[in-house]
């Protein structure tokens, strides 16, 4: 079903194009008939005919029920037309009447004239209202969009202890406002695109002119313009279309629900991509180091921020290597484990019928299964899954002698470590790669682990995000950027924008204020 | 998505500065303390390491000066300017054979050491093949990526070398260092020779400097970069002698790995530190191997311009692997190592000096 959205049949999108004229005619009845024919008489299409002026000039307003704000259409358009033009003598020419209506009668801020059927259908399908006047081949198109939306809430996937509680919503207009509220700079740019042949969704590329490197914007625009699909239901579609390498297990463009994160990224010389209909905003270019950064690092004092960030690097290490190291040590280099520990491991493994790699992979898969089940179920039952899975299955498996207790500790520690990473998508990558390391460890022990580690490094040094190497600022190294990488230096020292995005204006912002 | 070239694909002198220690630090340091200890008394070998290192720095400077004389010109092209084209092509091929053999040597050595310290039953062919496949994958990627790997791995390698030297301080005995300055002149001379030979690798500059946009500062900077391996070797050598004394160190096959065996990490989380040390050291050996294989490919490609990089890699790989598997025992491997060293002395020491002299005499210069 999803794949059908990407179908590119050029003929099928415009199959009934020949049936009606594309330009509007002068006859009101013909125009309305054509519109009805194009949309095939939908039941939610509202055509309200009325007469205006002392000469009873015929006209009509057209909209789709449910997409418009009734208060605006009734109170600002219909009422004004009916009361203010009741017995007024209208100008003789039809064009002049239309102008007068646009200028004096309609109290809606966004009004423009259109003269094709496509203008009308596009606008009313996205919540506009069209005003037809008999005797002229033009219409007024008014923006009366207004439908039920979710209000701004705390982002569910990225909650913080300290920091703003606002999250993006599905409405792109609201999201743009949220960004504007953070960056009140005249150089903040929003470039709008329409994506989806059929869905015609609004997509906005946001960046701060003068900070972002122009080549990044140019390249992003080129890639965005290449998008050709029927519908983009979520920004993940955009991400996958424009990413540098689809063969990589790593996400090259990060997404977030937090306006503060997006505005921080914009001010670091990145660009953001907003899509209508999803609260997830993409930020690009993204690098590996970004996946360890959380806004909270900056809100807390730098000691806390630095320690937490180091903790995350440790967590990433555990999430990727711990089961593999366990397998390698137990099955290839048991001599490396201190003898007391080795004895207790051997004692607990007594009676376990499987080699440690089978044990580790099956427990790892069980863990993933529990996580997946917990996500799909309603929240209240999700917790039960955690208890049933974690406690009952883990305990029972040990009791039954299928796995060793140490293995349960290893797997649980790995899972907890992977959830400690601030970016959910990179945590998934790490957990995926973890299985590769387990297999490498079972084939070649520590040697296999280090070889796969080198392979992984080869992969990420060749990987790019919108042309920026994924390993910056480690390599190519920008030593100054290291102040905000593994450590989070005091804010007064982080006065320059990261070098790796090659920002045009690298001048310190906070220092500027200090000097004045 | 098509690749897009505004990212940092340029190779600068900074990358070369990291490439020098990366190619030098490899398997050589694992056995170096033995070789030096056999020739000298007490801790006297430090003089030889410093002398050998100084000589290596000087040679790095010579090689880089020669290459930097012809900015953005490949070795074949500038050698053609100095000594006619046919000779230049022959030289390039001979040098590429040197790096090819060196790649094989590293692959074989890593397999042997792994077998000694990590596995006893896994066949050496499989150990070598798995490592070599990783090298092939690395070289098939972008060259800038390879330099980035150097940048990523070098700090880890230096860190583990430091850990090994610091955490064995508990076993360090001043008595082992004595007697001081009792070595004969011949001993110093031959130890200096061995230490110099362990710093070979600057030959890569003959080819890599051509990739740098502004090579003016390269000779000085890369020569200074040589200090890093010299210092690392010195550290490990002194630690080995301090812990084992020269007589014992001279009888160990890989004294550096044996040194790592003595490491005791507080907290007793790991025993047998030498496995960890060697596993990390694989990164260093990978850097060396990948760079030398990459230079081989680069050199051959500068002659056979029509062949694609991947085609060259896949043609050379079986040869490298076969050569690596040819030696039957430890003695054969050392023999191969010795052969390569003397071969390199001819082509990355004698040849560059000659070329530089001829270039100076004939006044040949690249356009700046």
C-alpha cells in the first residue's frame, strides 16, 4: 500500500484533464459545472450562490466543508457580501466589481486572484474559499484554512528534565512560528516547496542566511527539488530521499520534535526541513558527534553537561560492544578474565546447553521483541510487558537453565545503555550493529571484534551527510570544535560556531554582547 | 545520491603529518627492543634510537623536499623531468613493488603474532585473509577517508603505548638500565642501522605530496611529525629494558607484547593485558598496511592511467596475499622483512637523494 504512494505514472495523475477546460470561463454556471465535474460532485463541496448589489449580480462562494474555518467564511465573507452590498450600486464593469469586493468587502488577510480551474481546486482542497462572479473569468481565492489540530504539547519522544516543554505539532504553520519565536532574526529564511504529486504538501527549508554555508543550502535545494513521489506522509520519506547513502546503517539526517534543538542547529550553521503533517523536523548536515548531544547538556552547568556526555559515550560503547566482548572473552580468551570472575562465570554457565553466542543472540532478540511489543501496545499494557518480559522471562530462563544469569546482566545492561542515547535513530543503528559484533566475536574472538570495528570506522569515514564528512570534527579534525564534542566546555568558551559546517559568519554571538 | 564535492576531500599537509607516524608505527616496534638489546649493553640503545630517528627525520625532509619541488606533480611525472621517462616508469614500478611486498609482510606478520597471542588453532591463512579483506575494503574507499582513519586511530594507538609504559612502572628497575655507555662503537653503529630501518615508511611522501595543494611547508612539518614515532619507540624501548634488562629482552621474539603482559590495571578487571594491547595495536598495523597498499595502488595507477582504482586493487590483492602466505616459518618471515628493508633503503633512501641531487644540478623545477 505504501509503495503505491511512490508510483510515478504520469498519465494517471491527470487522467481526466481533457474533460474540462483549464481556464475559467465567463459564465458562472459553466465554471461551477466544471468544478463539480473535476471533483466528481463530492458531498462535502459547498457551493453557496448569492446575488449582490442593486442589480442582483450573480456570484457564488465555494469551499470544502471541514477544511475551512466556518467563523471566517460566515462572518467575514458571506455576511459582508450580503449586508454591505445589499442595495449598493456596483460599477458597471465586472472586473471593477471583483476589485471592489477584494478591496472593500472581504475581511480576510490572504486574498488573491486566480484564473484557472487548477488555482481553484488546489486552494479549496487545502482549505481555501473561492469567490466566483458571473461574467468574469477570474476568481478571488481566500485563505480560510481552519481545521482541528493538536495543540502544542511536550514532545513525547524527547523529554527533558530541564528545558522548554514545547514540541512541534503536525501543522507546519505552527512549527514555523515556533522556530521564529526562537530566532527573531531578519535573516531567518523559509523556502517553501510543494512535495507529493497528489498530496501537494508544504515543505519548508529553513536556514539562517549569513550563518549557513551557501553550498549546503544549494545542495539541499537541489536534492529537495529532485523529490518525485505521490505523497510524503512523514519527514522520514524526505530523509530517505535526500540522504547521501542508503546502504549505511547510520542515519545521516537527524530528526527532532524540539524547537529549541532545531533553532540551536540553525544557529550552528545547519539547515532544517519542515514537512506539513508531521511534528518531526529534520536537521542537516548531521554528524556522528551530534548524536551524543542533547539540549540539556547546555541547559545544565558545564560539569554536569560534560559528565553526562561522557556517560553517553560510555553507554554507546556498552551498547555496541558489551555482548561481543563477553562472547569473545568467554569462548576465545577466558584467560583474560580475572580468575575469580572466570570461576563464577564458569559456575553459572554450568548446565547451559548453548554456546555463548547463541545465548547472547537469542537474549538480544528477546530484548528487541519486548521493546517492539512495548511500543505497539497501549501505554498501560506496555508496562506489563516490561514486567512480564524483564522479570518473568529473564528469571524463568535462568531457572530453566537456558541462559546464564551473567548473560541476562549483559543483555539488560546493553539495552539500558542503548536507551540512554539521546537520539533514538542512532540507538537503533547501534543495536543493529551490536549483532554484527556478536557474530564477529563468535567467529574470531577479540580479533574479529577489532576487525569489524575497523570496518565500521572505514565506513563512517567515507560516509557524508549533505557533503559534510560524518566523522567531523574528529577527522577531519577541527580542534576548536572538540570543546563541544566529548566534553561540553563552559558556555563562555563556546563562543564560536562549529567550524565543520564552514559557517560564513563564525563570529561569536555571546561575546559580541559582552563587549558592548 | 551523487557525491558532492565541497566537503573536505582535499588532502592537506595536516593529513600527511598524521600519515607519517601512522605508517611508521606498525609491527616493527613489537620486535625493535629485541634487535636493539642484542646489539647494545644496558639502556645504551636510546642513543641509537635517537640517532636512527634523527636520520629518519632527515630522510623524511629529503624525500618531502624532492616531492615538494614539483607541486601537484606525480612521482612518474617529476621523475621523468629529472631522468627521462622510461627510467621514471621503471623506478615507479620498482617502488610500487616495494610497497606491495611491505603490505604482504605486514599482513603475514599480523597473522603470525595473532596466532602466537590470540589463537592457537585457527589457521594462519584465515587470520591473514580476514585482516587483508578489511584492508582492501579500506583502500577501496576514498583516499581522504584513509587519512581520516589515521586521525581516528593514532590517538588510541599512542594512548595504549603510554598505558603500557606507565602501568609497568611497578616492575621497572633502575639496575636493569646499567651499565651505561659500555657499548662498543660497532654496537652503536649496527643498532642505529636497525633503528633507522624501523623508521622506514617516509617513502609514501614521494607519492602523497602530489595530492597536497600547497606543499611548501610539507618537508619541515612531516620531518617534525617523525618525532612522534621516535618518541614512542624510545618510551617502549626504555620500558622494556627497565622491566626485563637487556639480556632477557634480547631473547624475546616480541618484547613489546611481553611488556604488555606485565601490565596490571588497578581494579583487576582484565588480566593478560597483552591481548588488549595487541588487539588495539592491530589498528596501528592496519594503518600501516592500508597506507602502503594505497601507495602501491597510487603508484601503479600513475603509470597505468587507464586502469580503474578498483581494477588495480583486485588485480594486486591475490598477489599480496600469495606473497604473504609464501614464508613457511618465522625465519622466512624475518628474511622477507630483511629483504624488504634493504630493498626500501635502495629505493626510498638512495633514489630520492640521487633524484634530488640531479634535479638541483640540472635545475629542474616544477611550476609553483
